[in-house]
């Protein structure tokens, strides 16, 4: 029989995190333990307030769950379909259960999840995120990220050019640009894309509001750089029409309800010749370790959410010189997790 335990947890940021939509110093999370026989899987829901989930909504959802009809954890499709249909939305807490179930399956099979999904083991060059901030702090963050090959730069405010000029004074690394829906018109966006291309940008993530369909279509047709959908790409149905507005999609477990749907999104995107980015929220090594298992499907990787918090209760894959080195541990790759220690953390 499957049994589920959970713990509320606040992820404490190492630095104030600023994007076009606001700033925060912590992120609420729910940590999940899913047990079958003597095997345990771990999962996580990271819930930035912008996306509408909270401790209250997550706990309310968990209280509606009844796993007693499910006797076989390998029946993942039925289990996760049931979870998805309990109530709409609540995608992050659904992702926590999905991650825990897949971790449990990996433990039972004694294989890492990339093998379970039929993917090769892949060491992943992840970007390091630079938030919106003052020039002095941005210079510090860039220097702290000296070992990373790519920087992910948050734009979308009034000081975009100042941020890029500050970074250019410190490094010439390729830049992943994330405007977080912050640019107001297609003309402004196109001007900035051309300018950013001259300053080392690789792609532009969500330059315009996600519902600006006509402007996004126009921009995708005129942009000299790939346009990547993030807020505009949440779950699998969004991928179907994505090529009208974007050249690629950003898949995040916390948006997609977890690994099962993220894998389907990536496979669908490949069939549509869309680029694939693996992204994250502020997360522990639990959710980052899960997302990394799909790394072989990605063109670009932005899985640094665990590196930006100071109270990670998990240990998983090592990061050296900006590269995530997947271990061969079963499931999502956690190293000696201990629920009692996590509860006391």
C-alpha cells in the first residue's frame, strides 16, 4: 500500500531575488515522502506566490488524496491521472507527488530515472541566474558565477541596458535572457532583441505578456534570436500551438505537474521542431535532481534553483565548473535522504 507524508518548508534565498514581477527572499515549499513496502520516494512542490499556490492550497489538496485503491506503484499512469483529476490547477503539489512516485519506482527498480525514461546519462551545463539589481550587486553575482558557462539574466524592467552594460564590463559569457513578460510592445521587444544579440544573447525567454498572441506571432516571425515560451507554456496542451508564438519552450516540473507530463511535453516539442529548455523555480536538490534526469532531451539547461538557497535538506548530483554531474543513484539521485533529519531541519 502507498502511504504519503508531507512537511511544510520555507526555502531561504541566499540573496534577494528580483524579477520584473517583484522580489522575494524565500519560497514556500512542501516536501513529500511516498512509501511502498520498505521503499521510499521523495518529492517537492516549490510554490512562488506569483503562481497562486500556498501551504494552504497544497495541504487542502493533499487532504483530498486517497491512494488506498492503488496497490501497484508501477501503475503510474493511472495514479497520476487520478491525482491530476482530483481538482484543477494545484500543479506544483501534483508535481511533488509525481516526483516522489517516480523516485519510488526508481528505488524499486534500482535504476536512475533517466534509464527508466530510456534516456542516456548526460552531464549538464547549467546557466546561473542573475536577478534584477543594482550595478554593484550584479557585478558581485557575475563574479560568483565565474565557473558557469552561461548566465541567465533577468530583464523586463526600466534598467535593462544598464544591467547588460554592467555584465558586459565583467564577462563575455553567452547570455540566456528572461524578460518575464516585462516588455510592453512588439516593437520595443524587437529593438531589444536586436540589441541583445549584439551583446551575446543566445535566446529571449517570454519577452511579452503570455496572452499577447498577435504580438508574439509577429515577434517570432521577425526575431533574429529564438523566442522561448515560459509563462505562456504551462502544460502539454500549450505545446500544441506553441510554434505559432515561440521557437522553443521552457519546461519546468512545477508547471507541468511533474516528470510524466514534462517528458511528454519534450517529446511533443521535438516532433514539432521546437527547442527545449529545462528550467526551475527556487527548489531543493530533490526537484532539481528529478528535472536533471530529463537532461538528455534539452537544448539548454537552467537548473540552478538549489544553488540559490541556503537551507537545502537534500544532497544529490554534484555541480563542478557549472556542470551538473548526474550520479548513478536510483530514482532522482538523492544521496542518503533521511525523513527524520528533514523533519528536524
